[in-house]
């Protein structure tokens, strides 16, 4: 009976890994496709505005995040924050041209405050990662020690 359960678990784990890789390839292909489409629009226009360049940076960061996730099986939270900062910066650049009343001024100030908070979060994540390490590093170290004890 235990052998059947182990076989079912191996098949289930294999299916999860297969789905994981297919999903990552799908997401990566979608990012490349979207970036290429945006780049072709820029080329057709004949020039790139700042918001276009920032959008290409967002695609680049998304691609880097998928690549890191594919290699390490860890979702780098810092890249998500970088993407959020870039997206908010892009929004800020586009909305600065439309400032007409107090609401827009408060919106711009709140976006700026959000960017500052995200920068502080990046600083805290970087500092704690360097000072204390990552939890994943401890589990790898623990696995290595337990193998050496055998």
C-alpha cells in the first residue's frame, strides 16, 4: 500500500513540476511577445517617449524576475518592488502633464510617497538579507548538515 502512495506522490510531484515549467515558459513568452509588440510600436512611431522607455524597463524587470524564479524556484520580492517603483514612476511621468486641480496634486503626492515607501522597503530587504541571510539559505545549510551526519 505504501508503494502505491509513493508512486502517486511521485506522479503528482512530476505533474506539479511540469505545470510549473509550462507556466513559466508561458509567462516568459508573453513578456517577450508584449515587449516586442511595444518595441515595434515605438519603431513605427519613430521615437520613444519616457513612458515608453519605462514600460520597456518594466518588461525587462518582469523577464529578469521570471528568469530568476526559473533558476532558483524562489520569487524575488525585491524585483516585484522594483517593478512597482517603475510602474508608479511611469504613472507619475504621464500624470504630471495632466495636473489641473488639487485632486491631481494630492494624487501625485501620494504616488511619490508610495515610491519613497517602496524604496525604504527595498533598503530594509537588502539590509536584512545581507545582515541575517535568507531563510532558504538556512534550510539548505540544515539539509547539508543532516546529510553529513549520516
